């Protein structure tokens, strides 16, 4: 069987050294979802394609190969998002975005990819706190996967929630009266922030994001496990 070139706009979500001077690169392509490709010889001095194997690199990739075994033959960079690595908070948040995108892209998710690119751009610009940007991304991620959450109203009795909220598998966000026996508690402070309120305390924003990560695990079965959450709490 012949091998054909594949062209795809893709971002590097992970890269590990492989053999003497290769990198094994996990890419998420806009139209292709997640795939693994080898960047041959890219650890050698002056290697032409080294940047194509750097996490965060977004570009037009040309791959050759078939049946899930690909080699990167060309890449023209669209955006490196390199400035994200200048600030530790942005860097951890950016790694979390790549991790989430990779874990949710077994099938192509063009909308989530756009959301991830927007989020990385916001982290790079540094105009807003990293944890606020993360909150927006995680809420958008849930919404794009059919799990839009309303933290202001009970999903069963429709009352305005004014205090703690509760998450139930079958019902989503519910109030104290509708919580039943099996629930995850969302404390009043996190709830108010996730409902769109202000939260001046950075640590508390981090805690709210950790709750969102737990809800993502409950609803989508994907554990976003990067240093972002452990470093903050
Ligand atoms: Zn209720």
C-alpha cells in the first residue's frame, strides 16, 4: 500500500524523546483529532523541524505514513505561543489546556480546538489572570460537550440558588432541597464565582477550577491531571 501525505492544521499537546534523536509527538489536528507522529532527528543540533516537536506549537503539518504511524515531514508555524512559558501560572494553565484538549480529541473536536487556541492566546497576552482564563475554558469545554451548567438556578425545581449548590449525575446543578443522597457539594463561594460573579481571591478561583475539573470527570470521564491543580491547592 502506498503512503500518502496528510496535511493538517495541528497543535503539539505532548512530546517525548524517542530513540537517539527523535521525538514522539502527540498532535491534535483541527479535522483529525489526536494522532501520534515521529519527528525524526529533531534532537540533533540545528535540526530544521525542532520547533515542530515543541509543545504549544501550532502549524500547518505535513505527515507521511498510514495506519496511525506517521512521520512529520514539513511544518510551517502559524503560532508558537512561546510567551506562555515566560510566566509559571500561564505555563501550568497552558499545559492543562493541552492536556484537556488531547484527552478529549479521540474524535475531531474543531470547536474545542478553537476554544483551546483562543485560551492559549489569552494566556500568552497576560491581560487577565490565568485562573480566570482557565475557568472560562473549562466551562466552555463542558458546554461544547453538551454539558452546559447553570450555577445560578436549580435544574430540578428552577429556584435561584443562594448558597451551596450540588451536582447530581442525573440532574446537573441542583439546590439544597433537590440534592438527594448522592451529590458533589459546590460551596457557596465557588458557586457564586462559577455563576459569573467576581472572585478577588486567587486561591479560591483555583479551588473553583478544581471543582470544575471534578465535574468534568463525572460527566465526561476524563481526568485532567496536571500540575495546574496540584500547584494551586
Ligand atoms: Zn431545587
